[in-house]
C-alpha cells in the first residue's frame, strides 16, 4: 500500500518534531566564548556585543543573568547560555515554583530577541569539596528548572545543562581508562540519567594548561599547545593522540561509556590558556596563550571529532573573552582573556580589538626549545594532582 502525500508529510513532520523535542540545540558551529565579568574595568556589554560580532562569534556563556547584558544582546543573533549560580541551587531544589519565578524574571522576558539557548545549573559542583553541601541538590534543582521550562513550553528553546570540572574523574591514564571518581558516582549517575532523558550533552571544563602547570617536568608543552610532538598512544583503543585537548575529551567519553552513557555528546564548556601567571604557574605566557588559542581555533574550525568519537565534531567555549581583574587566586586567573579590559586584543589570533593594541603583531614563528618529551601525560590524572 502506497502512502498518500498527506501521510508522508505527516510522518516527515512528526519525525522532525520528535528530534527537536529531544534536544534544544544550544550551539551553532563549533566555537564559542565565555563572557566572564568578575572585573570593575570592562567595556560595556554593548561594546562586548560589537566585539563578538566583529569576531563572528555565534555562541557565548555568561555566569549569571545580568539584565543589562541580556538586553545588550537583544537582536544580536548571538546564542547565549546563562548561569544559574551555585547560591541559588538549594532554593531551586526544594521548589519548582521558585525555579518558575526565576525563569519568568530572568529568562522569559528576554526571549526571543535575546537568544537564550541554555541554562547552566551550577558550575563545577560535583567533586568540589567546598560545595559538598550542594552535591545532593544539583539534580533536583536541574529537574525543577527543566520542569518549569516545560510548563512554559520552552524546553525546545532552552537547554538545561551543568558543567563539570575534570575533578569528577578518577586518576587515570591513558584516556580509555578514565572513570568517574567513586564519591561522585552516586550523584553523577542519576544526573547523567536525567540529562540523557532530556537529550542534554555532558559539559566539561577542560584545561590542558592546568595539567601542564601541575607537572611541567613530565608533560610536553607542545602536546598541550597542539604543536608537532610525539603524542601519546592509548594501547587499549589503539588510538594515537597528538594533543592533550582531544585526549581530555576522549577521557570524558570513556568515563561516560563506562557509566552507561556511551551515546552522550561531550561539549567543552571552558578551555583556555592564561597570558600571564605567577612564578609557580608554569606555562602562563603571552606566547603560549597565543599558540594555544590560535591552534585551538584552527582545530575547532575543522569541525572534526576526536580519535575515539570521530563523527562528533568537537565544540568548545574558550575561557575567556576578557581579562578579569577581580578574580581571586593566582595571577593566571586574572589573565585568561583573549582581550584586555580596555577592549584591545591580548595577543593576535586574528580577532580585532575595540581599539588598537601594542600586541597586534603578526603571528611570529617562534622557536620552541622542546627539551622535555619523555613522558607525555594526558587525561584526568595530572589535573587531579592540582585540584586535590
Ligand atoms: C528587543 O528588541 C525588540 C525590537 O527592537 C523589542 O521589541 C523588544 O522589546 C526588546 N526586548 C527587550 C527585552 O528589551
């Protein structure tokens, strides 16, 4: 029996609708930037929009729901993931109505002019010892936010997410041996269960810089910076890695697969390299920051997958748009920006600043000394050394 055109179109529409219902797409292309604002000297949000549009950036993340920022992006076409701060999680977890009023106040009024495409519920909660009180409220908070969005019929527009640090992974090398830390598993698994139901990816903050900084003696800087090097070999998967960024993403895929979520996509919610640091922060320099961010940009532009997931193009948000002068911690923390606080470029990777900069010189062909290439070390291991 032949299907009539009516039924054909019905099935077509139905199948498209099914796919859309599963996933609110929160990412266009492969390159995004985190727009952090822990500073008192930044250009106005409107200037930030000008800068991002000139750079043709299509995706940003912000860490709050600042109304001036959300208004500035009205009509910009730039897709935004907003942050539901850690301090709100407990409140959101007890009550769906509270999540509803937060969304009605901070998300819904800005749609559709401001393209809010995601809500990041908390940031790096699991595995953070400082926030252990929040481990158990993360999932209920995410569920309440999702249910409130559902009641407003916004789940196809706004994706619920929760970015993790690499601290959620157990000490393991090579990438294929990565697992979730035992004490996070009771919280991680139900969270993954929920995110897999609603079609939300796994968001990871992945920093080759932190791995390098924790063990500069044994990690080849070129491996961390996407430069030509021997790379590492994963004997179990028989895969070769020529850069740490890809290895860190595949470590996340390996951990997810072992936890029973082999189909979940991994998206890098933060990655970056600081252009300055303290004496103790090995690798923090303008030269290395420029090399990392320039090569990262080229790597993402290829729209290629990783060795273990070759068909899933890697998507990442760079950290960060600006240097942020009020961030606590080591000097590196205040120097992750692609741009300085005055809007000029921190170094040249092909973007244009709001004003000319002394750093605006063509990419130099600097010489690497490359003395340490013995043990090349990837994945979660080195990072744990740093965090715990
Ligand atoms: C966004 O811009 C449109 C068109 O100018 C306007 O109608 C709308 O009120 C604006 N939205 C907000 C939240 O300011």
